[in-house]
């Protein structure tokens, strides 16, 4: 009888120890990655790629602005379309650069707002997207290029053609 009691007690102690160890392991795991997005400036990107469309970005333009800067393309990781909408925030006369707020609408994932500052004329902007495992991916070919900057004038954006984009891990 004592043997069965000792054996039962030993099994309870071993089980409790294993449960505590598993709980500690689960607590120590990093949290699941939440989807997010980003922007990457690629200097001097003009004249290197085929261009598909042109848009004009006005400083502090309202959503009702008839000149649309939005661009919709096939999501490289999901059977859906994504949209990027660059909004010109400001022009810095001293540095001759612009700042953009870019709305990134990733279908089936969410909408993100990223700011990129001190973009020069002829720089490209590459959008960083999450793949299906929420690992960030970008294309070496920027999605749009700032082709013309003029103080007090709209900034001209040129969108590259999606068939040129090759997505790879963001390192």
C-alpha cells in the first residue's frame, strides 16, 4: 500500500514539475509578431526603371483632392490588392527635400500610416510589406519615385511597374 502511495505521489510531483516547466517555456516565448509595414528610401532611383503612371502630390491635400496619388497593385503575398497613398506633408527649402505621410492599405491585414522625411528629388520610396508569416519584405525597385520638386508647386511622383518588383526579406 505504501508503495502505491509513494508511486502516486512521485507521479504527481513529476507531473507538476513538467507543467511548471512548460508554463515557464511558454511565458519565455517572444510575443507573436503583429503585422506592420514601413517605408524605405532608395536614393537616386530615377531613370532606372520602367514607369507605369504619374501622379501629383499637393502639400496638405484633402482626401477630396481630384488629383489622386493612390496606386493599387496586386499584393505579392495574398490574393488581394493593396493600395499606397502618398500625401505630401511639407517642402524644406533649405535642404530641398520633402516629407510624406504614406497610407498603406494591405488587404486582409490592415491600414498603416508611415512618415518618411527628407526625400530628395529623384529618390525612390519602397514600401515594406508583411508576408503571410508577418516577416517584412521589400522590393529593391521602389514603388514610386519623386521625379520633380518645386517650392510651392505640386511634387510629381512616378510609379514603377509592379511586374518589375521582386520581394525579398527586409534585412
